[in-house]
């Protein structure tokens, strides 16, 4: 991996190598949930690793669940970006809806449908908080937004989700 040459310290090289060795296959599976073509999924994972190399300090290897969640999130975002680039004529909302309809977030079908009806920005906050277990502070760092902005959006997202669930039942 030529990317290892870009790190300044042996500690960074080792951390990146561990992430690659332990999580590359997992990230390909995450990408394949969204992208049906294996080559596209592998390209997305390589893009994700380039991003991870630039943001290595955000990963704490001692917390495997958060590491796994963070890597899944990065991979999903890169897959969405890939779809946006490959289908430029399709409106964003239709592309996202098509994309997200293929993702299985759990066994509860009603909740999955309700999540699909949320605006993407709200869905992301709900998933990061309740599915991946991130704190609002961590979500604000991931999205480069203030803590208060994220908590406000989370409140609105929960209200909207409750409204959608009520309508679905």
C-alpha cells in the first residue's frame, strides 16, 4: 500500500494497517449492500480508505464498535457519493430513495419504512445516534456542525419520525 508512505510516524502506519487488515472486508460488505457491482463497491472502499487516512485521529481502535460504526458510515457516504456521480440526471431525492430502499436497517419493517420517509439529514442523525451509538458531540464533529445545531435537528427528526410512524400505523 503506497498510502502508508504518506504517514509521518510508525504509529500512524501501524494504526492504518490494523484498520485495513481488520475492516476492509467489512467495508466491502457495507458498500455491497448499497452498490450491486463488486468493482464499484471496491472502488468506494478505496475512496473511504483515502478519507480515513486523512482523518485517522478520529478513530480509536480500543472501541471496536465505534470504529466499526464510523467505518460503516464513511463507506456508506462514499457509496452515496458514487451513486450521485454515476446518475447525475436523476434528482437527488429519487436517487437517495432508490438507494436507501435497498438497505436493511433491522427487522422492524415499519421503522425501516419510516426512516426512509425522513429527510436524509434527519435520517443520518437518527441512525448515527440510535443505530450506531454516537453521542451528539460525536455527530457534531462528524458533520462539522455545532452541537446545538445537531441536537435541534435531532429533536425535529424525532418529532418527524413519530409523526410518520403514527401515519403508518
